[in-house]
C-alpha cells in the first residue's frame, strides 16, 4: 500500500479512550461533589444519563445545530434533567471541572501505541478532531499521544467541523497534499467517514463494538492493530 503518505486520525473514541476517561473523571466528580446525595446514589444511572446526553449534544454540534458554548452550557443541565436531579443543585464549576479533569486522563484505545509506533516509521500522522483546542491539546499531552502527530486540526482552529469537507481541505492545504494521498481513520460514520468521502479522501471505519451503520468505507477495522495489515 504505497499510495498514502498522510494518515489523518480522529482523536476521541479512535485513539484517546473517551468513554473510559470520562467514566473516571465523572466518578471523581460524583464523589467530590457528593452528587449521590441529591436524590439518586447510583453512579451508573448518572453515568448513563451523561452518556446519552453527551452523545446527543455532540450529534447536534457535528450537525452545526449548536456551538461550543451552547454545548457546554447545556450539558449538565440536560444530564441533571435526564437523571431527575434538581437543576438548582448543579455545582457552579461542574462543567469546568469536568473538562479539566477529563482532558487530564491518559487512557488510550487498545493497541494505540504499538500501531502508531509502526505507522510513524512509514507515514506522516495528523489529527483531525471536532473537539476544542485546549481540551484536545491537553488530552494529547496527558496520554503521551502528542509526540506522534505533526498537524493538529480542530473544529476551533480550522473554523469548520467534520463532516464539512472544508475541515479536510484545510488540512490538505497545510500539508500541501493531494486527497488521494491521504487516509482518514475514525470511529464516527457521519463526521469521519462521510466527512472524508465528502473531501474524496479514502477512509478506515474503526468500529470496535461492531455497531450497525449504513456507511460504505474504503476499509473497516475492529482493532487498531488491523491498520498494520492494511498499511
Ligand atoms: Mg471520534
């Protein structure tokens, strides 16, 4: 496989283990703010409410329906609503603490480092993420993923969000690269796979849980280490 020179990676849920890191930071916050005393002592219910809410808000963000500030202002209000906890009891700095603590967590997806170690010897590696500058830079640093990547494109520093093809074109311009020499690797059928297709970039759909989706990517993998076989 010699035709690619640049590999474009998504960050959250693709390299950086979003779900595990969020679970860890919410576990800390649940204890530190004594959230279990507000009406439901079960952390798992709180976590489920967070996951469902956060997923919906990020879907809306990716579709351009809400912006960063709205996402952050709405997040814990919606979580408290869904978990049937009193909105008047939301700690003032909960969102800020959530962002700080979550982005300081280091867990990465299985086989991330050995796969990147192999790929780094053969390709230029970059990040294209819909996340926000400070959080994404912190995540890269905390997890020690930062040393692998040359260009980091975020929705904030590019002004565009996947699946908009302009975020990919922004990357191509900076890299002085042709779309046909790039390969996008990500877990999100819409933002990563449809997005790269919009920009005529080949795609690897990383689907570790083998969830159903109607995408038709160039390649499919369930483990990051499968990239070594493809590339
Ligand atoms: Mg992702």
